[in-house]
C-alpha cells in the first residue's frame, strides 16, 4: 500500500505496534507511558498527521505486560471504569490497583486497555452455588427490587454475594440470587 513504509524490525529499546483506528502519537504516548517526542525519535520517517490503520511503528520502551504478575489478574477496561469503581467492584483498594499498575495513569484509562487487578478478582461465578441462581444486572436493578422480584430478602442476596457492593451494581454484572426452598 503506497504511503505506508514497511517496518522491517524495530531497533533495540523499541517494540513494533500496529496502528488502530483513532490512534494518534499523543494517545499512544499516554497509553504506553512515554512522550510524543520519544515516539517521533523512534519513527523518524513517519508522518504523525497521516497515520494509517495497519501501519506498523516502533514504540519506545517496553510494551505493556501481556500477562500479569503472580497475585494479580488481567482485567480489560470497559466504559465508565475508574480505579475507584474497580476497587469497589473487586473488593480491593485504589492503592492496591495503583501498586499493581505502576505505569498506568488512572486519570486516562482507555476502553480495551488491560490492567492487572490485585488479588482474586473473579466476580461472582456464573455457576452459582446450590440454593442460588445466576442473574445478570440490568438497568435500574437494586438489591431491594431484586429481593421483591425474586421473593427473597436484601440480606439473603448480600449473603449470596459477599464481594458485591449493592450501592455500585453494574449493568452486565453477574450475581447469585437465592431461590425459594
């Protein structure tokens, strides 16, 4: 394709990166914890105002870790996520999330970005324990309304979902609802 110079290999200290829709040097610098100037130095023949989807450039520094260290679990950022909300959802602290992600700017999370969540970040299982059934949170759901709908109590729903903050339910989140015996 004319205009997209092939990148045979990136020099030491850089990593190949394939341009995706919406990428700019500024956004890449933020995502990869580097500077626009460093990206420009690593790509002297690339016009930052004419990036092409599929174009391969060289990113300075080390790439974001595809795997997470022991004691953490990969998590993909979704719309509306913040470290504060993630800490509540996964029963951890903002500080613990920051320690697990030293190069991540919590004020500039990108949808699709993968971070490492400390501890056991498994949301309530889709296979709920005996005596409960799996339920996916929808818009407007509260533990109170769910207790009425499923003929149970708020306390019983809380006992079935010990890691879930009832004040921060997320659409699409799976919880376990106690069933009548």
